[in-house]
C-alpha cells in the first residue's frame, strides 16, 4: 500500500470518529422542553398485552349516564389479573349517583358487560379528569424511579380513587399499584409523581381479599373494594363529619335562625311579664322586621326564579350549539427506518399551532408501529397550508408541507411519516376526512 493510500485511510478514520462524537453528544434542552416531555410521557400509548382502562372509559361513561344522568366516576379497579405492563383482561368502573346510590360496571376482553349495584353507600369524591393510564405510568414514570419500580414490581391490583387511600395524602386522585394487602406504591394520577413507595395506610379493613364464601350481594364487585370496604367507609364517614368537607351549611343556618327566634320569643315573654306598655312597641317593631324579612324573601325567590330561567336558556343554547360539528384538523406521526425526531413544529398558514418533543420512550413506542397524535385543533374551513418542521437528534431540520382544502364541519386527518437512514425523505399526506 502506498503512503498516499495510508494517509487517506487515516483521514477517513478521523472524520468518522468526529461524526460519531457529534452524533453522541447530548443536545442541550431548551426552555419548555422538560414540561413537554412530561406531557408526552403521560400521553404515550405503549403496546400492551390486554386492555387499557383509559380505552374503556368512554364506554363506561356512556353506560353509567344511561343508568343515571348525574352519575360520577368514583373508583376504578382491575377486575382480572393485572399484567406487568399495567393492562388487564377486565376493568371495573364504580359510579355514584346522589339519587340511585353506587353501581359497578365491569368491561371484559370478551365484550361482556356486567352491572352490579353496591349493597352499601359509597359516595366517594368524583375522580378528577386527565388521569394517567397505568401502562403509561409504568413506562413513562415508574421505570425511571428505582424505589417506585421496586414498590410496583409484581403488582396484582391497580386502584384509582380520590381521597380514600392513603388518608394522609388528602383528596387528590391517586393510583395504588401493589399486592392487594397494602404493600406497593401510591402515585399521583395527574402528575405521575411517586407519593409513597412504602405501601399505604387504610383506616381499617380485613387485610385480605374476600374469599369464595362472600355474600351473594358482594359477588361481581371489585375484590379490593370489597376487602377494604370497612376502611373506605370509615374514611367517607370521617369526611362527612369534617366541617371542612361536609356540605351542611344551609342546615346550620336554619338551626341558628331557629335559636334566634326562640330567644326573641323568650325576650317577648319577659317584656309581657314586666309591662305590656313597654313590650307592645317592641312587638310592633318585631312584626315590622318580620314583614320586611318576608318581603325580602319573596324578592329573593323571584331573583332565584330569574336565575333558574336564565340557566335553563343557557343550557338549551349550549345543547343547540353542541349539535354542530366543529371543523378540526388532526396530525399523527409514524416512523420508518428508525427515524429519530427530537422535536416537531406544526404551522398552519404560517401560524404555529403545536410543538412536540420526543425521546427514547416515544421512539420505542413509535418503532412498534403505533401512531402518535401530534396535534388536534379547530381551524377555519377552506384552503390551508400545513407545514411541519422536523428537528432530528443531530439538530438537522427538515420541512415538509401539505396544502389542500379543509371541509366545513369535518375532521381532516393528516399523517406525517418521518424516515431515517440514507436518502430520508419525510412525507405529509391526507389519510382521511370524516363527515358529520
């Protein structure tokens, strides 16, 4: 080999090493990327073995509201063995109605729906919306926390509730992932943070699931709820008797009014005993005050009637407006040839509507063939130009565009296919357009 060939080979080796170092250097985070990463982890949808609880929630809401229009979701539990990825073959949703009590709805993988009325009062606080699904919690949050990972390892029970477990954490919506006997982890269902990696503390309870000899009225209910119903009911009773949480202020005012009237009556009797001449003017003044109070109450009743009429009109207007379908534009992301986008910036007619960041967890999910929703927004109908700027992990930026009409009162679905490797060329295309 000649000296010139040796020098050329060495130069190529140095250049390749420099390229690898630049590719391996971590990109510095920019303002806002940390929050977006947390939101992306919470919204991730990794592939699971069985059913996700969040996927069954719309059907549970529809079924529960058909049973009672004022029903609120108060409790969620897996109704079958919990898989390591946070999925199960069946999930139970407990809804509470002020008039009809509580009822459990169980949705199974086979498509079977079971509905059972709870034989005891279970008026827990309604669960807050926006909770993180167990599979996303395990992959996106618990996996990065060694203590939480150890606490939730081998969990057999997943319970979602608010203000019940554990009592020391207040009334926030939490997930309990554990063995069903109190050991495991407690996690904030809205933020994904670890609240306790040392189990939980129930007010009381038997400490083990109900056996096969349970009463017939308990069959079909969530096993963890049945096993610890005594502890849950004790927590609910404590909440009901706590002046900070109970809603009995009108009754307290009524009692105070009754005590005031009794004192006025006693004072009037004393005046009558001492001298009717002195008590008569006081009596007339008291009657005048009562007459003014009655007139004031009548005026308040009229005002309440006007408010009720106005609320009814607003509700009717909202119902009429809800019939109309909004004009929406949705964008999904798919990966090919192990593409590694670090961030996406979506512009509609030159105006930025969304910005998303991606990392290892999102890439792993997308490599499995899933699609990730990047944006869903309302837009004006007509001709629109949608542009997406794709920033790769090595800071290279690629821009793709799509232009076309957006139909009125329809949902326009676009798919962005990001490609990696040599000759990469991402593609933005229309995949569907729904009509009312």
